[in-house]
């Protein structure tokens, strides 16, 4: 066969060489990469796209309109500069500014600069963690970071883990592994005991994994929102009495609303005495491991599995979580072999293929950004940042307590604080005003607040995981809540 090599190599005259848009060893593609990255970085770094605002206030309809005006797939591409102007700029202009001090709605953190630098490397190298030959260094980075994390969590030497897309995936994987000990019996009659305040991903995972509808048993909590150990004991006794198999006890270290940390040590005693898998959902509170407050997680080391999220308290770009296992042998149910990927007859000796620890196949090298963050900011820096958020939250609770139009639900445990607007016209109107106030302040770009239901009533929730959400910012937000709520109430009275 005659192959015209020259024709294959040369782009036809007057046609752009599209291959330069694919990052590779060629000078042209590296130049294209540099130019694109510098322009994107400059767009973010110069700050003019957002002009320091929390949110542009544009309605859903307005955003759809903007996008409808853009041809997403033109015949002839616009080039990077125009694409950044048409798409990149509005993507910044109409983003929720997660680094804004008044973005205090959700467990949705501002991002650490070293992690953003790592994201460039993660994306540009595009390593995939499924097999070692697709990620030689990155696979070992993940192992190294997991070794550090299991040490921080106080797990035994046999412990290891796997990076995940976040708490939901970590929780589901843990429940899958716990259930695997019982085969089909788990789905028929398995019980998962967890507090009534635990994250909804526990219930959702049980449903996805094929557990029966009543498999998740909600255990009562105390006044601070922590799982009651006596109620857990009673729940376990009842479940066993009904012939159910206790597949797992799921404790929470940092509930989503109250930040409550279940009594891990006592729960560990109970689980150990009955040989039940103890999973700790530390997606939120696990951040304390990086601070002087790690002692508040005493008992974490009793767990069979732990969910950690770094895109909550550790300032990591989404997505970034990990599942830790006290005994890495418990990953066995995920260790299926594929001829093309991790065959029985390994081509690379004992090189680890991390697909054997994950529900995913292709998987990002997210451990690199955690490693870069830990190394660049260090123990003291992370401790200072986390302590600042806890201190801000304590001060916020005080500020709420000092306002007669607000009522604090509970003293904060971590970095969330729940409080209620008090209306002279009663609780139903207070609920309505709370929801409306949230929307008004969001659209005005004044504050992104959350609301949640607590004790049957709608409460405001501040999530203060940005160290810059200092007391002065919180005072302004609380004043804005008061002014807006009173205005809405007056309007309601007149209507
Ligand atoms: C306690 C807890 N567990 C799990 C999750 C789910 O984590 P992710 O959103 O990373 O899936 C959350 C989310 O807020 C959470 O608060």
C-alpha cells in the first residue's frame, strides 16, 4: 500500500491545523495551551468580570436567554479569545462567587490557590487513576496522600482508601462494601442504623443498592443533634429481634445542618461488641483532622470506613473526597479484573491499579490537589484557616443572640449556625418571610443564605466555611435580613 506520508503530515493549505488545539509535544500546541491558559487565568485574576459581586442577580430566564443567543457548535470555531469573551466571561459574571464573604449558604467552599494550580496539572496531564500505566506518578500520589489521611484519622497500618467524587459516593461505596459481607441477605433483610440527622445520601445509597424500603432505621438524636446511643442500642435490639441483619451503623461527624458530631467512641463500642460495620460520615467534620480540634473526632479510629470531603472544609475545588477503610482487604468486592485494564497476569508487576478500589473506572487525579494544598499551606496554615471559620461561627451565634428579631436554634458545633426570624404575626408568616428574604438577598447580590427545616419550622442557616466571613460581614448580613424581613412584613400587612 502506498501511503503518502507528506500528505498525512501537512495540513491542506489555508486550513488551520486543528491538532494544535490538542495539547501534545509540539511547540505550536504548547503555545496554544499557554495562550489559552493565560487568557483564562487573567479573566479570573483581574476580577473585572464579577467586580467583587456575590451574584449578578440575573433571573433564570435571563441566563437562558443569554445562552440561547450563543451558537454552541459553529461550523467554523471562534478561537479561544472569542470563546472566552462569549462564554468564559458570562460564566464568571453570572457565577455564584464562592469566595465572596457573604456566600454563606451551603457546604460549598472557596478554593485554595495551590489546589487551583494543581488543577491545571491534573487537567493538562489528564492522568486516569484506574490503572497504573495511565497514571504512574498520580497513582502513587494517591497512595501517599491516603497513607497520610489514614494516619491523621488514627486508623491501623492495614488501612488505605480511595479518592471519590465526594461524600455521597464515599457513603454509597462504604455501604456496598459493608453489605457485601452478607450477600443477598443484606438486600432482603439488611438494616442500616443511622441518626435521624444523617445525610440523605445514606437513604439514597440504600435505595440504589437495592436494600428494602425500610432498611434504613433512623435513630433519635439528643438536643444537640447527636445520635442517642441508648436509642441506637434499642434500635439494634429491635432490628435483630425482627430477624433483620444489621449491615452497618452509620455515625455522622458533622451533620449537615447542626454540625453535630455523634459520640463516635460509644458507637464504636456498640458496633464492635456486635461485630457490626461502623461507617463514619465525616464528609463535613472530617476537616477538623487538619486542625488543633481533631480531638473532637475521638473514636473515629474505631470505624471500618470513613467518608471525608475536601471540597467542604479543606478549600478544594469540586470534586474531591475520599473513602478510608481500616482494612484495605475490605475493598475486595470492588477488585474485579478486566483483561484490557488490570489482568490477572499483570504486565507491570506489583504496580497498583486503583480501579480495584472504586466504583469508577476512569478517575481524576484529585489527590494531587490535596497534596499540593497540604504541602503549600502546611499544618499551621490549615489549622489557622479552619480555626478562623470556627471562631467566626461562634461570633455569628453571639451576634444572632444579640438581635431581638432573631432566635438562635442551637449553639453551633462546627461552622454552621441555624436561627429563626421572629415575627409578631406568628410562626407561619415567619416561615414565609424567611424564604422570601433568602430570595431577595440572593437576587440583590447581598448574601447567599440557606434555609432549612428545624423543629418543624423554617430556619435561616449560615455556613461559615470561608475564613473571610468575619463578624463584620455577618453583622451586615444579619442587619440585611432584619431590614428585608421587616419590609416584607410591612408589605404583607398592607396587602
Ligand atoms: C454530612 C454529609 N455527608 C455527605 C454529604 C454529601 O457530600 P457530596 O455533596 O460531596 O456528595 C454532605 C453534603 O453536604 C454532608 O453534609
